[in-house]
C-alpha cells in the first residue's frame, strides 16, 4: 500500500512555492505519485502538524573521506592541508585504518541527514579503492552519494573509476597535460558521466596554469576538460567569468571553507550579474561541517556585508541547495524539488521551535533562523532516513 504524508506547509516544485495542507502520496518505489489538498483514500497517512516539508538539500561539493580528521589542519595553509600528494589530508588518508575512515564517513552521513541533506556530491580521493571504501560506508545509510572519483598517479584508472562512479572530480587541472584532460573529457562524454575540477582556489594555482599552459585553469577546465561543474573559482577574472557564463557552466561555491582556509571569497555578485548558476558545497569535512544551514546563513551575511542588500534573496540561496545542484548533477528528473514522479526526498521542520516563532517569512527563516535541531525527520524515497530523538 502506498504511504501518504500530510504537512500543514510544504515547499512545492522548482520555484519552492509555499503550499498549505498538502498530501503527498508516495509509491512503494519512493516516487511521489500525487501532490494534492484532498485526503487520499486507501493509504496510510503520516501526519506532520505545525510543520514545514522542505525538499531534501543537495550538498554540491564534499570530501567526506577526511571526516575522521576534523580540524587537524586548523592552523595550516590550504596547500599544506589539501594539496596532493603530500598535504596533511593525503598523508592522513594513507596512514589511517580503513575502519577509522569509514567511521568518519558514517558520522558525516548522520550529520548531513540530521541537517536536511539527502544527496551529496563527493570528490573521492584514492582512485577506485577510495570509491569502494565510500560504498562500503554507504551500506548502512539511506543517504544518496553522487561520487566523483579521482585518478591515481599511475594514470590507468579513468575507465575503472567511471565503471563504479558518477564521474570524475579532479584536484586541479594543472596536474594534467592537455592530452590527458582531453582523454578525461572523452571518457566522461562517452559514458554520459559528469566531470568536475577545483579551479582558481588560490592565486598560485592560476599562476601555475598561466606559466605551464599560457591560459587560466578555468579556461582549460572549460575548453579542454569540458567540465560540467566548476568548484570554487575564487580568483576568476572578468574574462573567465564571461567564459563561464558563455558556456553555461555551474559553479559550486563553498564560502565557509574559503574562509576557513583564508583563501578569499569568490566574486559572487559578478557571477550573479552574468547569470551563472550557483550551487553550495561545504568542501572538506576536516575543515568544515557538512551542514548546509550554516553554509546558507554564512553566504547570506557574507554577501550582504560586501554587496549590500537586495541582490541575493533567501529563496535564491535555497535554490543553490535544491534545484540548482540537481540540474548541475543531472539529477533533476529524480530529486531537487517536490514534484510528481520525483523521489520523495524531504525533511520536516518543526514550526513550533522557539527559534522560529514568530515567523515573518518562511524563506528568510530557513536561511537565517532554522538549524538542524528543528528537523523532526528526514526521508529519502519516502523512507525514514533520520529521526530526531530528544537526547540527540
Ligand atoms: Zn574541494
């Protein structure tokens, strides 16, 4: 028998429209069969009173593998922590027991589910073996991982990675010559896979690209790698921004991680003026909690602090964790909004929470006031993936 969920309020469709007294009928496969204001017959009903149902968040850029090493590199520079092959993260990943890495990942999944995230896009280090470790960790969780694997130095693995992952996620395009990047592009195109890379996270990264290849790492990522998604682009210049806009490549921005590493902040207002699609990510768990509520509030205030009010609305930020990443990852036929024939991926927010009452505007409250403690439950494909208990 299908399950029906009822909520006093829900955010429906790609436009996140606020609807009242809504029933969602969900099939046994976890797809939303019908969204209606009529109480369906012949269905078990799970009721959420004084609650808001929100589409499950999508964290568009995470490194879940370093969850076991929280804040170990807090006073180190970005290259000292994350640069392959000898940055602290890579040394720790090599010398740490697999069981410890998996335990860290599982804590990361719990933190994400408890803060409303139902899908995350992971840049998984360690080649095919690294992907298998993540898949082992995922066995106990309903969370959905979109895995972008990384080639190992022997360089024989792109096809092995693409057999078991959703695509490729490069640390930096600077590590590969043009022929290698073209090969990645062809492999991904042939397999209908996603290809992504970090770009212009530091000035140094850009300098190396110009010295070695005479063009920016962003231009190489777009024209040679044919990247579907760019990560960071903190130091993108006007030429790069025009190119990103022209090729319509989404960018994942990770402002809290940028702050943590002292890397600067991306030119978000220029991205918006050029109509570039933006997604939000939380980046390395060792440096930053994978909690999109914190990321959204930080972005809102950082942006206002530097650009003034009225250019970036709360609802725009909500799109960066729902429909925008769903489209960027080509998952929008399955998730990213609550609509018929998509998966019933959502979380339930308790509107009686003291930090939310009184509520002037649902979108602003979600960005500026809501926190994971207000989430009663999180569902994937209509199945309970997380439920708050009084002592958790
Ligand atoms: Zn990253």
